[in-house]
């Protein structure tokens, strides 16, 4: 049985991982005024972050429309017996709902399972990687779906932001609202719980924040997968990965770049860690 894995561009999967595991990635859409771009396709990360910082127009994002999913599902169904489509938390985007609509439209051409990861960035990415690896050896699509749903509560993220300004501009502030009063004097730290961004403390400077990311990993047992995610500060990500190499095999730590679709809301100078544990 051939099972194909589909996800969206907010998974921030490294290109080599996408190619190695044969994952299909659909882009969200970005808009600067009247200009529309496909995430990761029509605009590079460097171009996007330069515009995010300097362009007077603040960009917005648009969920993937059902028609994009219909086309992908139809094409994959020609060579697959089943499709597992795994997407960013439905609490922050309508992309999951678009995938469900597309599934109904495609009908019974092949079995399609749509999963709400309740995650973002490489939290979602780690779940997708797990599904792709399972699909190599497991023929039962329902078994794979049940297994990865079991993984969801075992995937954790912690992120260091420079500011909450961009979350506020994008209307994604949610439960992080309580941190706004100190937006200028501290660096906010965020995690995700039940598919929603939540505050996870504050630090006075970036060095303290990076120390918190390190301690977060250090205090987690039985780590199976680990990723460091950056958007504009590759040197910080590389240094943190090297430091984490004392806790987890350095060659297995995936360094990923936070793409435009999430960068719209987070701003520059983001640093995240994402991990999956069996604790």
C-alpha cells in the first residue's frame, strides 16, 4: 500500500527532508498590499524579512484554499492508495478546514485522512516526519493516523521573540495579551498549548532567553527528535544546536528556518526549539 504525506508550508521542513521523505508541501499565501506570493515559492526568506522590517505595508497571510488541496489530492491519488494530510493548528488558521472540504470534494478516489496537528513550525514538522517514516513500513493508514495522534501531546515548543509587535499587528495575540504591557522592556517567550499560543515567561535579554531554551531541552527526558528554528539569526541557531549537542546527538538536531507565513506574525530575530519526547 502506497501512502503519501501532505502538509503545509508552516511546517518549516528543511528542503532536504522534504525531498528525502517524499513529502508534498502546499504553500500558504502572503500579501503585501496588492502583491500576492506563495510561501517559500515566490519570495525568499531573505526578501520577505527585509520587506517585513522596512516595507511600510504590513503583510498578511491567507489560508490555503480548498481548490489547491483538491488538485494535490487528485494528482497524488493517481499513484497512492492513501493520503495523510497534516496541518497547522486549526486554532490559528482555516487551512485544516480547507483540507477537510477538499477531502469531501475528491470523494472516494483514495482514502484521505486529515489531521489537525495543534502545532506550528517544526512542531508540525516533527509530526509530519514521524508520519512519513511510519508510511515506509506500515500499510494501514488508520494505524499511522492513530500513532501520530498519540505523538501530538508529546511534541513541545518553546520560542524566544524579540517583540510582540508583529503578533499584535496580525491579530494573533490571543492569550499572550497579558505580556503586552512589558513589550518594550522584555523579550517574550511563547509555547503552544491545545493549539493556541500561550505566554511562557519573560526574560530581560536575548542571552537569558537562549539559556531558557537550553534549559527547556535539558529538563526534558527521553527526547526522540529535536529541532532548532530561526528566521534571521542563523549564527544563534547554529550556536544553540552546538550547545545542545551535549544533551542530544548533534548530527540528529535539525536546524530549520521559520518561513514567511509564520514570520508575518512573529517578526525577525525569532529562535525556537521543538522536540518530541516519550516522557
